[in-house]
C-alpha cells in the first residue's frame, strides 16, 4: 500500500537538534557520578576522577559551559578501567548471562550440524515478535500526521527465512523496498490530544545459526564489484585515517592469508576494547576513531572499527544488525560479515568475541565465522535512506533498530516515545 507525501517546509537546525541529543545522553552531574563511584571506592580522589576522565573511562563533556557526564558514566567506569573492573567483580560475583547460557547449548549443536548443510546453517528457531512503539501524548500537536518506521525482518537472508506479518495496528502500511539496507514496516496515524499514539506489528520468522569452514579461502578477484565496494571508504564512519591505517598495517604485517588477517584484527579488538554502554551514534563524528581514542565501545562501535580495519587491509567487510533474541535476553545488537573468495559472506560477531565458556578451540573461536541461532536481521548496511524516505535526520543516523518517528515539522526523538519488544519461541 503506497502513500503520497506533501509535507510543508519548515525551518530545521541540526545544531539545535544535536545539542538536545547530547543533553539527553549527558545528564549526570559530577556529584551524582562521584556518589555512584563511592559505593565501590569510598575514598575516591579528585586525582583518580581526573585520570579516568583523561583516559576516557569516565565520559564527560562541556555543554553550555558546564561539565556534564554521560548518563551511564559511573557504571561504564567499572566496565572499562581494569582496576575498577576487578573491584566490581569482587563485589558482584556475576555468573553466566542468559544469552551465554543459551549459547553454551546452541553453539555445540551448530558446530555438529552446520558442516552437513550446503548453506552452512543449522539449528532453526521459529520466533514470534510483538513490537510496539508508543509516542507520548501531545509529543505531536493534535491532528498532525505522525510517520513511523518499525523494524521488520529482512527477507533476503539465507539465515532468516519464512518471514510472515501476522498483524499491524494500522490498516494501511508499507513494507520497505527490498533493496533498502534498512528493513521497515511503515505506518501513519494522526495525533489525538491527550492520548499516546501507538504503532504495533506482530510478525514471525525462522532464524538459523551458521558456521563456515574458513580453511579454503582463495585469492581475491580485486576487479569484482564486491571487492571494490566493500574495501572502499564510507562516509562518515568507515574512513581510512592515518591512525587506522597504521593500526591495520601493524595487525596484518607479514600475513598473506585474508582469514588470518581478519582473525588478527578480531582478536586485537576483543582483547583491547571492552564493551560499554554507548551514547547516541548520531553525536559522534567518526565512530572507529572514537573507539580508538576512548579505548572502549559497544557492539556497533567495535563492529565499525573491525570493518574499517578489514577494509584497509583489503578484506571486504560490511555491517549487519538488528536484535539478539536469546531467551530472556532480547536486545539490540550489531555484528559484521566478511567476504572470503571461494567461501562467500560469513558472520563475525566482534563484541561477542572469544567465548569465555567455550570448552574447546572451536567453541571459543565460534563467533569468527559463526553466529548463533538467536538473531533477528534488520539491516544490511548503516546510515542509508529509509523507505519510504524520511525528511529529517533520524534519531539514530547510523543504525536502525528501535524505530523512527517524525511529523511535518521535525524528527520525534527518543525522549518523546518508548518501544517494547515481546518475543515468543514457537519451537
């Protein structure tokens, strides 16, 4: 079902929008952050705070002349700084996470079954998702048309099949063009005074785990369209800066096999850039350089670093993202795909890295060339136009996961709506 858009022209200023986004992310005072730290380090000093700020372990910035801290700066400190990590671990004694428990069973099954499948897939799961996006009451003036893009499973993936829309909250809806890098279900509603505006979709899909044998990679055909496209720079976040060139060269020096080159890059990032909660990607100029300078990153940030270092090394790599849908552990997630001649595109999950629960080398290295059965694939690239096209900059100008909302006079940012995802496991 198609729509025709005739939106009025209105003044829009990105700098004003950016300041609002930064204020949403950087909303903690020094006092609140120090109080959090004191729960674990009672006698923390100003010198320690200054050192953590300098290293990027305690993220802060100056906004309107005031030093403010990232909303999760306190918790992130105990993920990033090695001494603080040790203090956290002594206090919490955390066991395996829910997704790790699911993968401890799933990974050996994939390793057992995937070699017998021509497509290298195994362990199918049928999943139903109810996804709801609720725009706050009066976030948009009454009578104005609200445009909404919800995440929807891609239908061009070997690992993701039998996609079916069960229901949608609006009678009229539009699927994105299959060629679009971001897979969406688009709907519209008019805002009603004093009432939230709800958009909802229910869909089912079958997802498969995968594991590839990487022992037979062939020399690249450097004239192929795949090689030329996926070893090139991409505005803004796959840029071959001198620092990134030097790092890629140092990690791949003396290596001729592309699999070994990519594995070295993957291992280096896994060992040196711990996971931490991230600010909105739209507020960062160059994400791989941000990771390099701050020495940490969430899943999408380290994936962009991995992709960039691979491309510099002449290894085709691309973005893939959506959700992890492990039982009791549903969340947004990003990973990569790398192309090896004679093998094809293979998944690489950078932030999952070496599995700490792996019982042997194959299980520990699983996520280099393998992926578990608990994935919902929505995106095959980053920062591309939506379909139908959005007028104003997205709330996340890089990734597309939570959804996007706008009206005739501007984008509707995350602080004006909520999203909820309910997952049912059908087999």
